[in-house]
C-alpha cells in the first residue's frame, strides 16, 4: 500500500511501529484461523453435512470480528 506523504513518519515513532506490529500479527492470525476453519469445515461437512450452515455463519462472524479489530487499529 502506498501512503500519502502526510502519513509517512521518518524515523517511525514507537507508536507507529507498535501499530504496524499489531497489524502484522492480526494478518497472521487471520490467515491461520482461515486455514484452521477451512480444515474444520472440510472434515465436518464430510462427516455431518447439516453443519455446513453453522460453519458458514461462524466464518462470517470471524470475518466481521477481524474487520472490527482492523478498524479499531487503523482508527
């Protein structure tokens, strides 16, 4: 992502470094939970097809929570 000159700090402040680390951790957490949910969904759908709707609802809720966390960090 290219940032406008008004948002670039050099050298970056401690707060900006902390914010960047938090965003990186959230991205890694999101990716790992997506992978985990995918594995769980595949196994449950293979064994119990009626759980497909619940799995989809959980995935949507997870995406909503992660989006909220990103908004809080960027806000």
